[in-house]
């Protein structure tokens, strides 16, 4: 097992802790989101996204354990609260906003894993390329699901202008139709620190 000193990259350590806790918030939010929709196909799709988020959390914890990094109690509390608030709000704010803000969130989460990969590369570590690539692409699939779900909404152009994400805009440069191989995916999201 590696010691914390074997991962001398404060931004990477912080990003791992943040990702671990944020995946919990996302999964909790999707519990409420799935329960708030009536369409069985949409309910099943959102539940699958929830399961993906729980799996990502387990995977990130595995990486943290490998390098002796403990979860942040502060992030855990903060993101658990955020997740439960979002979960409950899905029952109160109609159908559009849960879909919109889930897609917007997933769009940013895509880069989280590719930036993490880049940080590992700065330390000469490429052993995690495949799993980080897989998680980044899965987050992109989630984003595309929400974009497609919102495609016919009259509110989408307004929200896209206000919040900078929507049917034609994204916070990442990943193209699911032409993904790069895992060894090259650290090149994604170069505009993100």
C-alpha cells in the first residue's frame, strides 16, 4: 500500500476527496429524482444513473485507499446535505429543473475524471487511466441522456442562455461518437484546472 507521501499532489488529493463526496450527493439526488417521475422508462434510466454514481463513489474510494487518503468529513457532511435537499426538491419544482440541473451537473462532472487523470500523469502514474476514462465517459452518457430528455422543452433555450449549458452547449469537449483511447483522454478538458 502506498503512503500519503507517495501522492504529493494537493490538488489531486482534494479532487479525489471532493469527487468521492460529490458522487454521494448526486446519487442521493437521483433517488428523489427517480421517485418524482411517473414514466417507467425515465424512472429506470434515472435509477441506473443513481447506481452508476454509487459505483463511481466506490471506485474513487478504492483509489483513495490505495494512496492512504481519508474522506473529508466536511465534504461528506456538506454533500450529504446537498444530496438530500436536491432529492426532496425534485418533488416540488416540476419536471424540467431536476432534468436541467442534473444534466448541467453531469456536464461538469465529466471533466472531473479527466483532470484527475492529468494530475496522476503529473506524478508519472498511468495505472488508473482506464478506470478514470470509463467514469468520465459514463458521466458524459448521463449528460447526453438529460440533454436528450430536454430537447423539446420550450424552457431550454432560456435556461441555456442564463446558465450556459443546454441542447447545444456543454462544459466539456468529450464526443461520445469519437472517444479517444484511455491513454489519451487526459487531453480532454484542457480548459479546466
